[in-house]
């Protein structure tokens, strides 16, 4: 069974001036090459993140995958390119540019690098159209941000898009992004280490209490990044509140714990105790190995905690390292009905 990393990102080595392409002032991301192997992602005029050729060179990725014992990577957009705050037309153009560049990055290794596309999620028709175009072009699924401004995953447009993904058999990876800006979160990478897990937690709650799992087809294969954020740790509090304050949050047909078989999470929690909680809560069939490669707070070697976890049976370890992702990606005939 192949070892599959379900959570990695690319950044192309360059792209057109997005203000020019879209006719909108942005702020837009651009890339400042600093050497053959290093570059800076710049948002507007602010340095955002230093990256290396791991982001754009498939041979460099492949060498790292070999070193880590990874056969296949899912290559999903870096969220800073989503452009959900821009006009749908501008976001559609930007999505098309990055989706096509990601195909180019993955093309030399078609059996090892599986591209996921981004879509202009602020406009459901444009999002469905870009997904369809990308699936035709070779993308294997889609990554979406966990919210569009103040609209969460239970937004009617987003639900319609998710239904479209289910109908097309396209797996959906949900990545937190666009964390709240506050002086309290602007220190110590708090947006990443506190904001991101809270964002993902809220998104899963929105799927449940917003009745999305009650409405959308159970063919939907959906996976949340970073172990589903804070969700698993606080499921008991959520479940208790659903029963005790049913007048306020009893908006789903069933209690929260009844929906755990409707979604998966990745394994990027970087701690064996957290992985054990995830496996105990979600079941070993619902955890997919991921690394967040090549970003610095991801896991290297990819899958380290899963491989080292003493509590996992060999069957469960094998499912998390690859079997579950095979099902999520529909790489082999599905033997189970749900994701
Ligand atoms: Co990521």
C-alpha cells in the first residue's frame, strides 16, 4: 500500500502581475526571487513567507518524499492565493492561473504528485465551473478555505458547491485561513498556533449545527486539516451543550457525535498523545497522514508521529499512512460507502 501525504502545498516559481491581470488593485501576492532556490512571497508590499524550491521543483519534492518514505503527495493550494475577498471575476482568473501552474509543477510526476485545485468560492456558479474545468485538466480534488469572509461552511452557496463536489466525486480538503486580526493574535505566530485550530473547530461545528451533514449527500468525501483543529479535544463540551442547551444549539437532527463518520481529519498534530485522541475520537479509518510540507511548522519526516506511535496496531498505522487516503482520493475501488 502506498504511503500518502494528504496535506502539502506548492507555490509556483512566478506568476503574472495579478493587479494587471484582474484590473483590481489587490493587495495581491507576488514572488520576489532571492536566488535560484529561495524566494519571498510578498502580499501587497509586506513580506509574508520565505520559501524554497521545495515549493516549485518536483525533483526537489521527490527527493524529500523519498527521504521521508512518502510515495504520493496531495498538492493543495497555499491558502494565501484563494482571493475570496476579491470580486468573483478576479478570483476566477487568479484561481485559473494558480491551478494551471500547479498542474505544471505536478506534471513530471503524475503518479506521485496529485494536484488539488482552488475555486472562487464566493460565487457558487464560478466555483463549480472552475472545479469542472480543473477535473477535466487533471486535478484530483479541491481545497477550500474554511470560510468566505463572515460566511461559514453552512453558507448556502458553499453547501451547493459541496453538493456539486459530492456529485462529481471530487474529494474536498478544508484548510483554515484568514484568521481574525487582533493585536492579541498578532504576536508569537498566535494566528497559526491558536487561530488556525479554532477556525477549523468552528468550521466542523458549522457543518454539524448548520445542518450541512443533514442536507448534503453522504457521498461527500471531506477532510479537515491539522487534525480538525480543536474539535476532537472539545467534542465532549460540544456534545454536552447540544443536550443541555438544545434550545440554542439543537439545530442539527442528531447530536454532534453522530456525525463523526461523515468527515476525516489529517494527522498534522505533531504529538502522539494528540494523535491517540484523534484515533480514539474519529476512528483509525478517519485519520489521513499529512505533513503540511514544505512549511516550517509542518512535520518532517512526513508521518513521523504516525510511524512512531506505540499505541497503533499495524492495521491502523497502515490505514492512516495510506489506506484511508486511497479511499479519500478514490485511487482504488472503494470498499466502504462513506469517506
Ligand atoms: Co497547510
